[in-house]
C-alpha cells in the first residue's frame, strides 16, 4: 500500500500514478550500480587484483568457451535474447513472439556483474551454483536447442580445472565489499 505522505516526500509534486511509480522504481534500481570489482582493478593495471586462475578463466571466457559472444561489454551482456538450453516448458520470449522461431525458449542475457550475489541462476532458478551453470554450458544438450543457423551454444567440454578457472574469473566480477 502506498502511503501518500511518504510518496510525496520521495517525489515532491508527483502524482501517485503508474508513470510516477515506474520512475521511482527506476531511480531505486539505478542505486544498485556495482562497485569496483577485482577484475576492474586488474584491467586498470593492478596485477595482484585477480588470481592466475581468474586470468586463465578470462582467456577461456573470451576464447574457446565463447562466453563473450553473449556476455560482452563492460556489463558483460549483449542485452539480447538467446536459447540457453534450460527449460523445455517455458518458451521465454516465444510466449510473446509465437511466430518467430528464434524467440522460442529465448531469455535475455543477464549481466555477469555481481553474479555471486544473485543465485540461484538461469531464468527459472534451476541452477544453484556457478559450478552448476558452468557445467550446464560444458555439457549442454545441442538437441534441446532450436536450430538457429549459427548454433552459438555448443557443449564446451571443459575439464574440472577449466571450470574452476572460469568460475574464478566470474567471481572476480563481484564487488568485494559486499
């Protein structure tokens, strides 16, 4: 329930309507900007900011693991929708775009910033840990994915050491102060 006095104190002069509420929510969400992560310090030249394992994970992320295909830029997202091979029940974007084969089972790529604090993972919360997520992509069932012509996702077949390196890199994207 909205208390008119509190709303007026937060947004002086604004009417209590959907537009004002949306602006208030957006302003609140903007306060969740991530802090400086160890990865950011490393990129800025602090060689001691991340471990050797995280560095190897960064190479995997940008190389053979192909994570950067969808998780690009400083926010580590392309803000697009992709079939990630998780659910065969939830059509994702396909619920709205029924005639678009590329929208079937497609979900928006999330940022990887601060991901250590956002478990469980995937759109449906089906994967409890980062290890589960990396294992999912390492062993993804290509037959479950729609035929997108490019077949962006393929099983990575990562070793246990490579999975650990990739997770170390992903963990370096978290603000250590949290």
